[in-house]
């Protein structure tokens, strides 16, 4: 049976309850749950085993914290006030599990995760790589569709590694185009980073060279259509472009010249690739490359198996880091021998689960989201690094650029204009799209640039910067953009003008902005703020209520609070 | 002249700037604490005493002409090249320096030619906007694995930490370049602060600093309200993330309610001076930049408010924009000089490339000019650069370098030297990769030596 709050969700933004009294009774603390932590699942058993010797005990987060956390982490979207109220009032003891199932089915799920993948897969029309607008769209559409259908991760990876065809028509071929270097070594480095979580910069050159052989026959050729390019298996190397050069090998003069396929110069270079005809996998295993099979497929066969030491481990560790703020191996794209996992048993368990589920990432999401470890409170203060590495708490993290502006737009019912400097039809974004849904990293806004959206240049996890800098605060605290949204956006205006009495208005503002009810102290603070409404009422007494300017300031203060801007 | 006649950049520098000077100058003082890599680069002191170099350029104003400004219609006129090259251009103007001529559109700069020098042999051969803009502002080759930071971000990294001013160390008037990522791999902290707003408007509304609708009293009341309402901060204030965020917020409030915003109040200037700079956005950009120099801002970029990518409507656009460029730049140089700031303020101005000297009369261009990276002109002034000189030259039709090529590493190397930044110093790469300020001595990087003739 569906829980009560889900039914309420279907009934759209729930009908308001008449009472205008503070409901917050003295009870459980605001951010933490009063219920004791019961170790029920394998994740928690393995995590607690590490935490016990450190003398740290997890505390569960409150329902309100969980609601907001799950919405932001699973679908990158704030709950609407009605959704928040319904969940908080629901008495079903299993409502958290039900919410997780609900969120994994929402439309925004694929949109949000496509944004994350677009960072790692470097989906951006221009700079530093000319992927081109139409191709960036095709690439993003394919990622989005794969997430929508919950394509098993092994198939997802294989498609990216082995596809051939037009950059406009076969989305995943753009994986091989979205790289700063198309030299075999450059491709190998990107493949290792993306699918093995490995940075090849510390490898011995021979190791990278051995792996590079699998990508030495990757060809690129233009077609008669503007900006169209085919990626294909090119065993004879006739279509190796002039721009296909090793990092640091090209002079300034060579770059920017049009590619000259089939020039005598490049032909002279090609036999070197083919002469070897032996690839060396990163584990040292050698394999003869034949003219019968695309070596990219040979590589994919080696990589994409449950036995491969990198493939399952890398994605499992990434998924964990996306929800818990750090990898079991940290950083998640720096897997190497001398960077061991903080909890090897936990990582091994999750890997087994992913394999057992046939690479169903949602299965992994479910396991993690339902654990107490994910649902732990973030209120332990500044915990010691050792405990942090063992996931003693859910770490506070600033929201991504896209999520901040989408949330502010949702609250104020306003929109943004996103543009690209590239004048093409494929860069047109209809007004009202969320920032999260923009596929092409070249389509942007000053806000997104300021708040550290990923440059999508290298595909490393840390390319996205979620650290606060003063100019970001300037913008949130005092920009005309945000002020205008608060003053003129219909979202807040409707809340204020509903005239339901100040406490009810404040509750609605809290549910809309912070997804919870205000506390007594907060109600008092809000009451004290601002000037009385001018004039007298019919009875000749001072008017009740607040000036809209003061409501705006109160909402402004919530948008600028740590609770709004940090996952917690 | 062949490039091998010049010393590679490194040789010139090893004599005048040693690592030790850099350390003594305090360049790594606090930056080193944040970025251990940079500190490692500050090698142990050498035994021999080296005369300390004098940092001449305390501030830099970079005027960037996005789109690429024609060189032969402006600072490298070729009156004898004929109609196909010059179109409707009239005879060039003489300047207050014998032998230097500029085009008819620069009468005001012509009277200040003793204050600046023109490089007429800038070259990199790249004709793509993004890649050329990257080359000119980083001197690194595009298409490599690393996306290098621009000059401004490098200044901000080395000079920003000891800088105590009320404004950010790297300011852009008024919009960022968009297709160019100024901070490169140095990350968001080194991003420029873009003012937004229009300095030529009745009130220069710097986004985030000067607010249209919030009075100071309300600003203060809001700040107190926020402190009371930030319940999570009260509950978890000890968290390192929150502490860092609060520190950034504190710095932001210093700008909102502190002295910083006065710099943007152009109404404090005499009306005659504002007129002299020109009552257009670019002119007032220049005036705002001068006020920032006085406030000690190390690196200021004026992204020209408009584009120079004149494939079509070339002469009309130039006829409108060039006189504004002339007025703003000339007023800036004169004003800096009169205030005794020119010696310590380096000004450089160019686009990502020049424009084809041969006019494209074919439709749809109908008399436009295309991208031209083979040779173009740069204006440099102050901060240790001599005025009244011309460096290098282009051929008779301004199509190729005739003599003394100047490559991006040469120009930026000179700017760094005058500002006391070691071009071989390491930059902190997030993944620990080897990265240095300039690609000196790297394979394929062309250099013809620093601009010693005007330094």
C-alpha cells in the first residue's frame, strides 16, 4: 500500500490546514533523530566495525534532514512545500524506504545524473575540445536515455568504448572526441581515468604505451556535413588527422591548421602503430592484435568483466563517493596500490552486490541510501580525519552551481536564460529549462560560471569546485539578480499575499526553502524582524502581519543560511 | 632576423631574477602555506648575493580586444598598400614621436605616443578565437592536457596573498571573456571578479557590491537577521567547511559595507575628467581601472565592451569603436602619467589576433576582414616599458613579420619580469602534474627573447 504522503503528492500541493499555531513541540532535536541506530544492513555492520575502535557512534539524522538530503542527492531538486509537509506528517515507519523508491523513479533522476556523468564524460561543445554543439547534444541525449532506461553499467561502458559512427547520430562515439589529446596515449589516459579510476600520470611510459596500442587504430574522418565527424576502426591508419598529436609534441604552427587526411606525411607515420600489433593490458597481460577485430573491443573484453581489478571497483567507489562525499578509496579517481581503501571489506561487499545485480546501479544506490551510514547525522562537529575516512557522519558539502540556481528559481518561480557564445541552432535553450538539464557545458550563465560549474576539460572529479569564495557570497547576499527574484518572482509573492497569518506564512516559507517547519526560536526571530505595517485596522488598532519587504528579508536570510546552501 | 640570434628567455632571466629574489620578495609567503607545491618550487637560497630586482609593475591593466582588432587600420598603417588593403582609410597621422604613425582614428593617442610603445611584429599564427585568446593570455600552446591559467590568475596567485586591498586582486571590467576559462587549472579561487554593471550609467552597479534597492540600514539589519536565523551554523559551526564559508562571507561583507565599494563610485571624479575619458562604457572602464590601480589592485582586465570580430561591416564598426578606444586609452595614459602612476602601472592592449590586411570584398563579407594570427600589433606602456618606441615590423602589406618577431612567451615573459614573477616558477596543479608559469624551453615553443629593447 502506498504511504499517505505519496497519495498527497498525487493530490498536488496539499490543501492547507487551517490552524495557525506553531506545531513544533519540544521533542527530538531539529537535525537528529531520537530513534536509536539499529545495525540492520551489511553496510552498517562493516562501517560500525571500523568506527567502534575509534570510539565514534553514528547518530541518525531527523526525518526533515533525510527528506532534503535524499531529494538533493537522488534527483538534485528541492521538495515542494506540499511534498515536504506530507512526508513530515506521514507516520509510516518505513517512509524513508518508500521515499527512496519514489525518487529513483522520478523524471529528474536521469536529468541530475546525466549532469554528473557529463562532467566525467566532458560533454561541452567548445574549449578546450571542439566537440561541436550538435555532437554535444547527441552525446548528452544518449547518456540521458541510458540513465532513463537504467542501462546496466557494463553495457553503458562498452558502448562508450566500442561505438563507431557519426558524432551527430551515434552519441557515444563522442567519448573518443571529447579528449584533449587524440594520440593513442592520450586516449588511453582518458579511458583509464574514466573507467578504471586511475591517473596514468604516475605510470611508467611503457605501461601507457602498451595500453595505447588498443586505441592506435581509432580513426576520425570529416564528412561533407559541417562539423560532422565519424569515429571508426581504422586499421590502416589512413585517417589519422594532423591534429592527432601527442601532448607536448605539436608546435604552435601545427595546431589550428585544417586536418589533411590521407596526406603522405601521416601515412609515413602510421606503420609504427601497426607494426607493433601487440597490446599490453594495464595488468601486464599481452595480447596479439589482429586485423580481424577492432582492438577497442579487445580492450573492452578485458576491462568489462567482474574479475577485472579496476572496472567494478572504480564505479562502486565512485557511486559511494557521490553519496557519502568521499570514496572508500579517496580520491575516487586515484586508484593505485599505495592508496588503499579505508574499508576494504565494505568496498568488496558493494562490488559483489553490483556484480550480483548485473551492474544495476540503482541497486547499489538503494543499498547505500537505505543504510544508516548514509542516513547518519552531519552534526558531529569537526570529526577527526580518521573517523571521517570511516564515514562517521554525513559530511556537509556545498550544493553544485546548477542546484543552487535551480532551487532559488523553484522557490521564487522564476527562470534563467542560458546561452552559448556559439551561434548555432543547437545552442538554443528554451527559457524555463533547469540548469541541471543543460547537456552542453558551453551553454552557461554568469551564475553557473561564478559558482564553479565543471570546466569539463579533463573529466576528473575535482574539476567541479564547490568551495565558497567571497565573490559567490557577494552574489548570493547582495546581487540584483537574486534580489529581483525575491522581489518580483511570483513564488514568494504568492506565499506572502496568501494572507494566512504570519505563522502559517512563515511555515510555508520554511517548507519551501528549507523543507522543514520553523522552530520556536526561529518563529520568534522572524516576529521581531522589521517594522510594523503602517496604518490602523478597522478597529483602530495597529495592523497585524508584516510588510512584504520584511518577508523578503526573512526569505533572503534563509536562502543565505548554511542549511540552504550545504547538503547536510 | 632569425630567432636563434636571441637568447632563449631563460638565459636572460637567470641573470636578473633568481629564485632567491622571488622568495625574498615574499611571493610565496602565504601562498606557500596553501599550496605546498609552490613552496617546494622556491628552491634553497643561493650562496652568491644577487642584486635584488626592483618590481616595476605594481599593477597591470590589460585591455583585451576580443574578436581581434585589425592592425593595419589602427597601429600599423600601410598607406602605400593600395585600396584592396586600405579601403576607405585616409592617410595616417603623425604622432608626438618622430617616425611613428597611427591611423586616422587615433588622434588622441597620437599626442601621447611618448608614453607607449607599439609592437608591430606580434605573431603566433593561430586563427581560432578560443585557441588564439588562450595563446595570447597564457603563452601556452592550446590542445595540451592542461588548461593553463591566464596572466591575471597567475598574478593573483603570486601577488594576491600579500595584497591587503579592499577589492579582489584580479578584477574584470565588466564581463568575463566567456569562451575562455581565466583561472585554468588553478581553480575557482583564482577566478577574476567580474564587476557587471555599466560604469557609464548614472550609478555603477557592481553586481553584489552596489545594490540598487537595499539601503545600508537594511543591509545591516539583514546581516543581523541572517546571523540569528542561521540555525545550522549555530548547531555545527565547528565544521571546517562552514568555517571556510563564513570566512568568505566575512570578506564579502567587507566589500558590501566597507571601503571597497567607494572605488566604484565614479561620481567622486571631476566631471571634466570623466569627459576626458569619454562618456561611453569603455572610457569609464578606463577611469574605473585607474581608481582600482590607486586602490592597489594587482591585475585589472578591461574586456572591451563590444567586439572586434569584423568579418562584415568592418569599416562602420571600426569607425565607431576605434575613436572610443583612442579616447579612453589616451586619457588613461595621460591621467596615470599626471598622477605619477605610469611608472608603476603596466598597460597592455591587444586582441587575440589581427585581421587580414587584404579586404574581403566578396559577399557575404562585402568589405570585411578575416582572422589573422600571422602578425598583429600590441600597445604596451608603463610599468617599466619605455614609451615612444616601435618594436619589430611587418612587411609592406602587414601580412607577415618582417623583422624581430614577438611571440606570446616573449610578451608575457616581459610582463612577468617587470612584475617580479619568475616565469619558471611552478604552478600548483591539482593532480600534482608539472606545470610552470611559462613553457620556456619546451619543444615547439617559439621565442625571440624578452622585449629588452623597451625595458
